[in-house]
């Protein structure tokens, strides 16, 4: 048990199947969008405050951090801010209260098709507070949440 959490408490199910992974690269910022049409404006109004998206993106320091944003792209924030570490594979718990992800030193290259087996598993509150590292690097490959 680490940080007051046992492996059973986190409700993790170890899975060999590929976890759905939303990966948004740092190319989002330079993308140019045209003016919003009526349908686009309606969609933004409909989904703007419905939930959050967690994704990894390259920072100005060259590392990959975890970010949160609303579905309409608003309220984007970096929730890890770790220039010497890369974070990838963020996944919300079914309740939305926690996020699990993989973390590894920036010196080590991660492969996009093997990220679920690399680095150390970390569980954090959905706002990025109180990260808890689980196991050793490589443990809990392709970890995912069990339904509530």
C-alpha cells in the first residue's frame, strides 16, 4: 500500500486490450479554424460545459504533460507541469473523480504504440492534485478502470 491506497482500492482492472486513448498533440494551438457557422455555434453551446477531456500535449519545455479542457476547447489547463517527466495515457475513472496515466523520465523515449506498458502508473485526483505512483515502471500494463 502506497500513500494510503491499496491496489484493490483503486479499482483497477488489468487488461491486455488497447485502452481508448485520446491523444491531442501540440499542433492544436497552431491550427487555424474558420468562423463558426450556426450549427457549430449550437454545438459549442450544447457541449461546452458537459464534462472534461484529458489529453497529453508537448509543452514549451519539450516534455509531454497532461491537460484538461472542456469539449468546446475552453478552460484548458496543464494539470501535471513536470518538465523532467512525460505523462501519457490519461484516463478518467467512471465517476470522473480520478485520472490514471503513465509517467516516465523525459530522457526515455516512449513509443506511441506501447505507451501502456512504459513508465510508472500514476493515479491522481481529476484536478491533478495528490498524485500516487503505483508499482514499479512497467507494472500494471494497459491499466484501466473497473466500472463503479
